[in-house]
């Protein structure tokens, strides 16, 4: 990191010349800087900053955690800021580039975290976890995989384990008079039935692209097992050129061609939760989505979840497929890293937040109440009330999975992920053939 | 920005004012000049310099020779973005120009209700591209928009989710946004045509259509060039509208150069290639303005080119 | 559609007295007239829709005819939008627009004056060429270095970060339009000012300023609209909600409100209202100014 500012200064030395940057800076003082924002590198004095995602079900739980911490530690303060998902992914990068990133960097681990590590933006927490074994012991061991880069831990697993599951609207199934699918063949057989009933078989927020990706992840796993993507992840040459990949891509295009998704799915965004709305308003029968969708539908869907309208299952098997149908894909947790540029005080506050609030019982029950399975151990006993069945099932899927794969776009580097998402969007648009898809993706393996 | 982009420049250099007292006023131009150098020209040099580096946006800026250019020129996304940019430019020009001229000619005759029309016509120009994009996005939503609410199947198309329709919709919205402005320009130009010309041709028995082609069009040809330049160069800078409306999608069907640059730089963390695309964007813009300026300049014999 | 045809003018309306020749020339232009009314319908439909939708509740939105006014008129949506800090974003936009437009127009005016009065001076010729070239530089293309410079100036995530580049990118067009106007001022007037012993600075303010006022209004409004509606600079150069401007806030609302389309409609309506009001007040000035400024 040390040479980063220098090289930038070199560039700007050219840029700024002797043009009097200071004078300009003085001119610009009319931008009022409200207290509590953009605290450089994560807050001076007794404060640290924390950024995360807005919206239900996560935001209220996150807010509650910050509030607990600030109440318990009157001398210090964590300042919070929330962004929408797609906006956050861009904003966190520009702010880190501007040296105005938060003390605590929220993320999904994997490839994104690796890039931060390569740029020396985040603290190595291996020693800290060594000294605080009690904290480490409270967290599911399986969640640490995506927090680890080159054998070192750079983030604390937080929040919830989020497998992706197939949600369906029970009322729509009842009305159309069909049963939930148990295999890919049954899915394809359901499609015309729902279309005939003027219900979209599947809801999909295609503009967000990572939503489309979940289909590829499951279909590839069910047809060929987890090995194919492992080879891609390992950077093996032409790893996408597996016959199973072509098979999987063809299946997806067959589903698109059969009008498997709602009209206009390519312009639907996940940020607006319009895809969820299609399901709970009965305009769509099924939706493949992360388990966090449960919380959104509970919050936004009126009585839909309460009245037992929502059904869920692990993605069904594909006839003749090699993959284990117990496998799942998703987020093994969310991750919080500490900025290496933060002040020592801010880092201390962050570590205290990690070792106290983030592993306390309120945190655990908060996430359970939001409809999620915490990354914290021994939470099964909290699964009670209306959400109990869902939580038990999610924990069952997460713990029973032979392989819990991380979402591809999170596992790969942002550069490769961008190409992947782009080609996936084109695949769903039928703009590229499976063959073209494979050659385009082989081109960015290992980048 | 709702920028409608620069017009063609036909700087008249009046021989009267070319005095020798220039020295005493030079300082007055300095603040604007220095400011523009600092935030306009230096970034321009900067973007060129950055196109020869590798930078992920938050790490170190490493000089890397032609790597970024090689990557950019090999990227199949570039020809697609150039094609999309060209399509937007050509189609929006072809839709806007005839409509704006006809509307401008009609509104030029001063009548009270026509003034009233002009006032309402102008409203889209007041709206930000973000507001317009959001409005149309909601209006055209296949599940929750106008078509679904009215139950009219013809309106319930996949307006933004189908590649061809998305481009058509984009052109329509661009026209919706900017035709009022160009109508206004033409209206002003037509009003400057002396009525005597029409009266003379009428004695010759010319009808409205013939008058339009033999008098109106030739008389407003410089305005056509000004307005076309505004449209063409302006179309290079459509970013917010597309960003909010389709984010370049579906797939890459509406991913113009500016969107490709943003995607490479701020989403894929490839600031080097993004800068290379920016340089291409500048070159295209400069080439187009020069071309149109020459077009305007050559036709414009009465005026000497200044500057 | 029906409401529009009702207003369609009858030919008798257009029969204005005049010479025989002129009357023939003025026979009603059915084609142009029809086109105008059709276009008016196209322009107004989305605006009408967004306004009426903003007064509907989310429940009724889905079940009522989207083109009919609300049966259960509500202001809830506006309350929702106001509770989401829209007032602050509004003031941010005002600060950015005024903060950029005043210096931009002032220094552009000075530069335009110098370029006209000092014609023949080599340095000024160079400057003029730079401005002309600047017309072809899209802001989008230089956003990455601008971002770097703003970081360097320690102004990332401030309103000043938006203001400084906005000023620069308003300069070329403003100089061009203003110079064209100042050129039209008869040279004799400058001469007589000089005879009276006025300095160039005095001439600038006492002679050129009042005579080019329409052009000043034009460039002010034109640039102000561009800055007020600017999206890319705030998107890249700011991050916190405290520094958010209206267009960015709108994009954010549309994600936040999701399928609550009445709330989205209210956010669009509310944020556009001030501009429309200003337009209602100053439209004559603006329309004639723009025609004059660009018709040249």
C-alpha cells in the first residue's frame, strides 16, 4: 500500500502542476461537510465507520447492532451508512480509491476480498483470531472459507448463511392444480401449464444479472457436480469447455424459449424487489432466490408469508445428472473486514465491535427473527414461532450440503465476474449461443 | 447532464474589432482559461496517460504500456458499443430532425394557441434524464406499468427487455426529451425568413409543399447543421438516461461507449481500458464536430471562419 | 385521445383578416396542426400519468385504470418522499447549481468580452481555440481523471467536488454564445466609452453587460438546467446521503420504493415541481433567449 499514494501523486503532479491546488481547494469550501460522513479512513477521535446494505431484512438488524454497541460504549461511536446492493458494489470501490472508505468494509468475501487483499486495503486478522479463539469458536467453521485468502483470514464472517432456494407461491400452485416440481423434467412440464393460466412460471430480476447466474450455478451443479466450476476457479485452461456446460446452457435457453420467465424479465431489477413482488402478488409461480428473500417477502408481502402462501425447496435434481442434489450454492456468510487505512483508534473500535456485539446473543436472535440462519453456532434452539420451519429447512440445507459453493460472481475476481455476468445476461437474451458463451468465458479464465 | 452538447461554431471575426488594444483585456480571459485547463484539458491529458496504465481504481497505478489498449481493442464489447453509439446517433437524428423541422415551421407562425403549444412542448427539457428514465421505466413495466393496468395487450410489450424494442424505446424517449428543444431552434430560424419571399413565390403559384422545399428548407440550412451537431455530438454523451433506464441492457443491446467506459472502470475495476475507451469517445466527438463544422463552413460562404 | 380531438382547432379559427395573398398563405396547415396536437399528446401523456399516479395509494394503483385520476386522492406518497430527506437533496442541488453557475457565467462573460475586444491578440486566439475544442470534450470521457483530481484536492464527497468541474464544463459554450452577442454590439459604442475615459473593466460592466443581458440569461438557464439535472458527477464524486443531489436521490428512490410506483411518481413530481414553477415564471425570457442564443 505504501507506494500507492506516491504513484498517484506522480500522476497528479503532472495533472496539478503548479496550478495552485491549494487556492482551488479554498474556493471550494462552500460544500458543507456534514459531521459524521466521509470521516477519512474511518473516523478520527473515538469513532469508526461502518457501511452496509439497506432494506429489509438486514438493515434493521444491522442498525440494532450498531445501536447496542454505541450504547454500551459511550466514549466511542460507530457511524453507519447504508446503500442499495448494486449501488454499494460501485460506491465501496470509488470511496476506497478516494481514501474515504469506511473503517469496516462489508462484503461477500471471495474474489472481491482477494482484490482488496492484493491492494493491501484490509487488515490481516489471522493473529487477532488466534488471540481471540473464543470469538472464532462462536462462528461456523465453514463460513471462514470465503474469508481466507492465501491461508490468512482477512474478514470476520457475520450475519447469515444464505443458501439459494427455489421459492414458490402455494396459492398459485393450488389454483392451477399442480404439484411442486421434483426434477428438471417436471419444471419444464410445469412451464406451459402456468403460461396457459396466465401466470409467469418463474420470476427473475434479469437486469441485475447475478439473479440469472443462480440458475447456471444450480443447473451446472446438478448435471455435473461441483468439479467443473472448481476447475474454472482454479484457473484451468478451457475449463468451461465441458460438455456438461453446453448441456446446462442449452437447458437454460430452452427454459427462456419456453417463456419460463415473466415478460420483461431482462428489465426487472432486484434492487427494487420487483421480482419478489411478482411472486407474492401471484403474477409468478416460482422464483429462484437467496434465502434472504424470505425476509423481504415477510416485510413487503402483506400477509402472504403469514398465511402460508410461500413454499420453498432445494433446487431439484436433473434427470441423469451427476451432481449431488443435496449440494447448494449461495453465501456462506457475509463478511466484515477492517480497512488498513483506518486510524489505530478506529481499528480498535472495530475489533471491539467484532468481539462483543457481533457475536452476542442479541445478534444471533436478531438474525433469526429476520428469517435468517446466523453464522453463529448453536442457533437452532432459537428457531421458534412462525418462521421455525423455514429456518430449520435453511439450516438443514446449509448443514446437509455436501458442497456449499460460493456464488460465482463473489468467488471470481470483479473483472472476471463482470464478463461472466455480462455473458449470462446475453445467454438469457438468446444473444449468444451456448458455444459462443463457452468460448467467451474461456477467454477470461484466471483473470 | 441534460447537456445537449455544443453547437456548430461559426465564429464571426468582425474586422471592425480587430484592434491593437488586445493586451489590456487578455487578463479578463485568464480565469476562464485557467479553470478550463485545470478541469478540462488536464483531465484530457490525464485520461490519455491513464490509458497506458493498469489501475483497479483503489490500488496502485502501474504504467503498463499498450496493455490497456490491446485489451480494449480486442474486447468484442468495443465494436458493439461503437455500433450501439452509432445506431443511437443515426436513429435519433433521423427521428428528431424531420419532426422538429415540421413542428418548428408550424409553430413559427405566431398564433396564441401555438405559443401555448410551445410552452407545453418545452416541459420535457426541464426534467432530468434520471426523472425521465424513472418515469418511463415505471410506465413501461410489463408487470406493473400502463399496459398491464389498462389491460391493452399491444401496450404490454417487453419494452425494455427485448433488444430491438429497448433500442426503439430509447430512441423514442430521446426524441421525447429533445424534439422540443430542436423545435424551438427551428421555430426561431423560420421566423427570420422574410415573408416577402413567400409572397413572391405565391405569386408564382407555389403551394405550401413547394414553398417548404424551395424556400423554408434552403433558408434554414445552417440551423439544420447547428441542430444536427447538437443532436449528433450530444448523443455521444447519453449516459444517465441509459444508465437508469436499462443499465446498458438487455445484455449489451443499449451499451453505448459512455456506458462501456463506466462498466469497465467502475464495475470491472479496469480503469486503464476504461480510459482507453474514454480517449476513443473524445476522438469520435472531435472528429464528428470537425466534420460537421466543415460541412457547415463549406456551405457557409458568406461567413469567414474565425479562430 | 378524445380529450385532445375536442380541442382540435376548426378552420374558421385560423381565418384571419389580411391581404388576399396572405390569406392563401395562412390557409390552415392541417398536416402541421395535426402533428403538433399529436405530439402534444405524446409529450403530456407521461407527465399527466406521473402526476395523477403520485396521488394514488399503492393498493388502488394496481386495480384502477392508470389513466383515470385517483378516486381516493392521497398525499401519503408526498409525505413518504419528504420524510426521506428530499428537502435536503433539494438544497444540495440549489447549492451546486448556484455555486457553479454564478462563477461560470461571470468568468465566461469576461473571457468572451476579452476575446471580442482583443481580437488579433495571439494569446487570446489560442484561448479561443482551446474553448472551441472544449466544446467537443464530453464530460463523461474525462470523469476518471476528474475523480483523481478531486481526490487529490481532498474534496471527494463534498458538494464542491461537483461544483468545480461543472464550472469548467459550462465555460466553452457560454464563451461562444456570449462572444457572438458581444460582437453584435456596434463598435462605435465602445469607441465613445473609450473617449469618455472608461476602462475596459468599466466598459465591460456598463456597456457590454446590459447589452448582452438576453444572452446571459440564456447561458445561465441552459447551463443551470444541465447542472441541476447532472447525474454522472454526483454519482462518481460523492457517496454520502448528506451530499446527494436530486437526480441521484431520484435514482435511489426508484430502487428504495421498488414497486411502490405512486411513491416513485411523487418523488419525480415533487423534485421537478420547482423547475416547472421557475419555468412558468420565466418562460418568455427563456424561450426567446434560447431561440436567440442558438438561432445565431
